[in-house]
């Protein structure tokens, strides 16, 4: 199993995820359509050329968030997470465009025992996504309820 158990995480550890992803126009259009987001900023090239500072469509920020967290899963929580408890401090300091390549790093910020579930622990991650120029395009804190190795081995 590629994910880590609660006891295997260390505060301060940074994961530089090897998986990268070039975002396509299709990704943005399909995601926006699937989530019923008709914003011209994501779908209307002519509108963006005439009415935005970017001059082109911007990738849907919810897609950017999902991609950032998704890239992190293989190295951190794949198969060892019980639940995603929430995302906090979600930020998009720079836009992501079609053709940009995203790389992600994750840092373990906090580890704590679960008060209600002794077979689990909570890991707080900081996820950061960068484009191919090294510019930060997204960040968030994520709380994950993780399996304990001792509980998994007892099952």
C-alpha cells in the first residue's frame, strides 16, 4: 500500500510529489460543465480576451484544488485514509491556464490523536501547487483521518 499510516508521518516532513500534470482545455471545460459552473472566465475565450486582465480562460479553481490534493494521495494517504475531514485556508494566489504543468509538494504540519476514534489519528497537511515556472498557483491545509498501523494489523 503506497499510503502511510498515522505513526509513519513526522511533523515537518515535506513530500515533493513526482507526479506532474499538464492541464488541458478539455480538463477545464469538462470539469466546469460537470459541476454546472457556467462562468465566462472558464468557458468563453472571447469574453476573456476582451474583459479580463488575463486575456484568456482561467482553469476552474475547484479543478485546481482537486488536482493538487489528488497528486498528493499516492505518496501520503492512498489506502490508509479513513476520511477527508476538511480543507482550510484554500488560496489561489495566481491563475492556472490551459497548457500549464502542475507540480505539488505537501508538508506535514500537525499530528494529533483522534479523541473519538482511538484506532485513528489526524494529520494536517499543507499542500502547495506550482506551475512550470515555479509560481505558486494554489495552496490549502487539509485534515485527514488516518488509519493507525496497530489498528490495521489487528484487523
